[in-house]
């Protein structure tokens, strides 16, 4: 009995202790960070997007899953907000990745039906940015666009990107309550968050596609 008690009290090897400490640290980190941030589905997406280094996965490589669709992002917006949307599109298309944006008034084929063009754009885009403003909330056509995007991929994480501007959190559309949103205060910062979110989705898409091919 004495030798057995001594064996139980024998100190763990340093390598085992180190491994256990690392494991405890890794498992506790996410919960502590989320508690301190106080995230809930109705709160703004500020720093929850964590990008892998672009060098890890080149989304622009030939054969990349990015090219399976015609557009990287479709911008859904009210015509009242067209000037701001044009600035956003100019910013995204001017990035090193040269994001391919669908802007309805610019890219829709003349003479085609509006509903047909919208549905095609939603189906042929990887991500959808919803610029939710007071005008967006009052426009039935904008709500139709939102519903089309949600119907296309209701559970696709990162594809629908709500962006709130001049809208109270209580007026955030109930259809999007399970999605984090970006609150547009400083335009430059919000544009960068949108860009980072699109990039994150494309990286995950390409990584997943590459894994399936292995």
C-alpha cells in the first residue's frame, strides 16, 4: 500500500504538465474572450472575423472555388443609398483581390426582367451585402432581395453580411436576428470590415473545396 501511495503522489513528467497547461489554455480561451466581448446575435460584428494569412490560401489562383460563381458579392440596397453603395463597390473592386461586385443599376442586362436579374445575381454571387438603412426598411423591393438571399442559403455562415447605417438595433430585421451585423459609423472602417468578411468566406470556401479534392 505504501509504494502505491508514493506512485500516485509522484510528480507528473514536465512534458505532460506542459501539454495539460496548453490544453487548458486553449480550451478556456474562446469562452473567456466571448464573455468579455459580450457578443449576442443582435450585436455588431466588429472583431469576430479572424482572417487566415492570405498567403495560406490564394483565392485568386486558377481553379480556385472562387471562380465557380460570376460574382464575389452582390450588393442589396435602396436606390436612395446608391451613392454610398457606389463608393463601397469602388473600394472593393480596387482591392488587390479585385472583388467582383454585382451592382444592379450598373450590371443588369438592359431589357431583362428585374426579378430575373436579381435572382440570377443572388444565385451567382458568393456573398450578399445588405445595406440596411431607413430607406431599405421602407422599400418592399429591398425586403424581397433580402428574402431571396436568405432562401438561397439560409444557414451559410458568412454569406449574408448585414450592414446597418442610421438604424437602431431594435429595428434590425427579425429575419436576420441570427446573424452578426456591421454597424457603419466610420465609413472607412466599415468598408474594411466588409472586405475582411468577404475575404474570410472566400478563404474558407476555397479551403473546404481543396480538402474535398484531396
